[in-house]
């Protein structure tokens, strides 16, 4: 009986998470749809005033706004799912833009997103509010005015508790719509962008090929660097101590008969060296894949790093969506290296770590109030962090002006 109940609970959790992610995507799409309405209006004004010459002056501005909005939508959808390969930069001058296939596809997407995308985004924004309002109506209806409508759609007036409880049925209906239709609505909203804003078959993908080649090289380099680190740790640490243990045990065996007290002293030293070797081996093993990730998850592992940091550090982790083991290990090492840099070089009084896994992406933000001026070429370990991130096809952005503060942002795909 336990297995079906557990399976049902897991299915319910997955369904609710999917609905929550869909609502988040719809609301995000509503934001870009509002901007799309503005850009569409600007393009319409430019088209209407073109015979008077004013539209010819507005056209480059409108085209730049169109391309910027399309680029923002690609980035938004790439953070929430499969990345959209961008096309070559489209022209911003009117005559080349009229013949450019990328611009025509972006215009087609703009019309669809400003209409259907806007309506779907508005539903994604209102449906959860309706559901919350109607399901909680019996809790507060007595506090409202007597002639207030019972439901969120403006129908009915509650005079008795039975009328108030009846509104809950409509709230349950809104919840069913959100859970059942939310993911489909999100796909319907994002579908035009994924079809029309991606690079067409006539696009030169040589830059993307070069980027993937560089990513593969970074992955191989990061792997080789990690192997060298492990080899040095084993050779210079545990191996030397084990050799010392062997020498001390041999000396103690030879002294056991003629100098028992000296042999006991050597055995104590051998035991101490063996304990140090074991500690070194545990450290190397944790460096390969920290067991705390499997035991406590990414949030618990980051809290442990913050507790050991030499600077007071606040952690805000929302990693309910588990990522691949390689991604979580990379995130762990990125935060560990960043906090080490903060403690050693920044002179900061406070630091913070934020980790959020949403829509198939894991985003890390590490901040401190130190002196700033962090430089990848300064031997601070930032180059190694960038290589680790690039190996998973992630992105890294460092903002560290002189005088501070320093912000390190890392974005990783959860499913790598």
C-alpha cells in the first residue's frame, strides 16, 4: 500500500511544480508581451508617418527595439528550457531590413506575441489570483461590504455561509484550470518564439560551432586540471605520509626487542602519520565529489560552505528542482572557490550566496561588500571557475569595480 501512495504523492508534486513553472513562464511572457505591444505601436506609428518622412526617422529606432525585444525573449525562454540558437545580427536600416528574413520572422512573432501571447500571459496572471480569491472567500466575506459579489467574475452575492462556501467550488475550478491547462498555455505562448526567433536553415552556424568547440576544449582543460590537482594531492600528501608510516613501522619492529620504549614512541608517530594520511585521502575524496551534496543536497552543502567561510555569509537557496550531479558539483566548487577568494582577497565584512533552480536552469549569485577590483588574470582562481562553468555550457559574469561591491553571477543548465 505504501508504493501506490508514494507514487501518487510524487505525481502530485510533479504536477504542481509543472503548473507553477507554467504560471511563471506565462507571467514572464506577459511582461515581454506588454513590451511587444509598445514596439508594435511604435512600428505602426513609423509606418503611418512614413509618407510624411517622420516614419523614416523612427524606423531605425523601432527596428532596434524589435531586435532587442526578440533577443530578450530568446534569453528568457533559454533560461526556462532548451536554448534558442540566435540568428546572425539583423540589420537596423530600413531598406536592408525589408528584405531580411530574420526581421520578417521577428515581425511575425511580434504580432502573435502582442495579441495571443498577451492574452495567455494575462490569464496566467489572473487565474491564480482568482483561485486564491474564491477559495479563501469564506474566511473574509463577513469583513467586506454586504453587497460585494461572491465570485471573482462578478456573479452572485453572499448572504449566508452556504453562499460563501459555494464560491469555493469556483475557486477549485480555477485551480483545476491552472493545473490542467497551465503547461499547455505556456507552450502555446512560447511556441511562436521558439519557431520564429531561432536561427533559420539559411543561417551561418559557424559561430555556434566555434563556441561549442571552445566549450569542449574548456571541458577537457578543466578535466585535465582536476586530474593534476588530484595527482598532486595524492603524491605530495597521502603518499608521503604513507611512506613515513612504512619507515616508522620498520624502525619500530627493529627496535622492539632492544628498546621497547623507543619502539612505542615510533609506533605513536606512525599512528599519527597514518591518521594524517587518512584525513588527506578524505579531503581528496571530498574534492572529487563532495558527499555532502548527496547527504544534504545543494542547499545544505552551500550552507555548510557559508558556515566555514571566514566572512559572515548569508545563504538563500531555492534548489527544490534537483540538477544533474555534475551541475551541483560545479555549483559547489564555484561557491567554495568564490568564498575562499572573498575571505583571502576582498577585505569584505559581509557576503551572500543566492542559488535558484528554475525552468531547467541553476543561477548562482555570490556578492560581497569588499574592495572590488577582482581580475581573472590576477591568480584569484576566477579562470578556473570560468573553465568549470564553460565545460557545462554555462555562463559567468563578473562585476567588480574598484571600491566594490563584487558580484559573480553564474548560470548553468540543470540537465547537463
